[in-house]
C-alpha cells in the first residue's frame, strides 16, 4: 500500500515539475516577444515619422508642379492669343492695305525671333 502511495506521489512530482518547466519556458518566450515588440514599436514610430516627412515633401513638390503647369498654361495661352490676333490683323489688312501687310509680317518675324530668343 505504501508503495502505491509513493508511486502516485512521485508521478505527481514529475507532473508538477513538467508543468513548472513549461510555465518557465513560456515566461521566457513571452519576455523575448515583449522585448521584440517594444523594439519594433520604437522602430515603427521612427519609420512612420520619416514616411510623414516624405509625404509632406511629396505634397509640396506636387503643389509646386501644379503651379508651374498653370503658369506655363497661362504663358502659352497668352502667346497663342497674341499670335492669333497678329495673324488675324495680317489677314484683315492684307486685302486692303498691301503695305501694312509687309509691316505686320515684319512684326510677326520680330515677335517669333523674340519668342525664340526667350527659350
């Protein structure tokens, strides 16, 4: 009878030791994961700040590009309007005033030369 009690007691000790070792191993694993998560959190915070800076710089660059495109559009629209008006005047005056047409052609040539010299 004492032998049975001793065997059961030893079995309970073995089970208890196995549970204790499993708990200690799980505690180590949780501690390691906690350390990795804290390190990753700090790294992620730094990366997010860098990403925010990149997005702000990109937004500034896109706004600058949009402003440049609008300005160039206005410039080209003005040049096209000037050219259309000048050629319309030439066509209008060519039939009635032959000498004025030569003056307008000279003005067109000067205008084209000035536009070419700007670029």
